[in-house]
C-alpha cells in the first residue's frame, strides 16, 4: 500500500485531474456558463495573471477565451472588481473607485496600495 501512495504522489499534475473540458452532455447555454464559471474561478484563485494557455485547459476546444472574458466582464459591471488584462494574462482587480475604501479598511491585500 505504501508503494502505491508514493507512486500517486509522484504523478504529474495533469495526470491527477481528469476534467470534462467539452461538456458535450450540456445544452450550449449551460456549457458556456460552466466555462465562464471555470475561467472566473481559475482567475480568482490565481496569485498571478492567468494566461490564455492556462485558461484553455479548463474549457472546450471551440471555446473563445476572449469571448468568455468579455461575458465575465459584462457580468461584473456592477461589482467593485473586474477582470483586467495584465502581463499577458488576466487577473481580478478592484475598481479604482473603491481604492480609498480598501485603504481605509487597512485589510491585508494581495497588491501594493499604489496599484489600487
């Protein structure tokens, strides 16, 4: 048993996660929505800007990352944060209108105060 778990730990990350990227069993509208949620979750969880290549790992072959990002940005229009293009990828960023509230809160942030 110990040998089996040691072998599993040595597996490559892409071998450990099986993900249905195409979602062919879903109607087109639900498939698109799931792809949007996956892309948003990856960007949200990432410590650095997320590249197109990384995002392509969680969506189907025929999915346009640019259109997904456009739809996500539309969904976030009324939120205090957005998804922005940064360093060849995308990242969640607070809207500048909320910079003073974030600074006043003195909450620890992932970015330096100057970039708010």
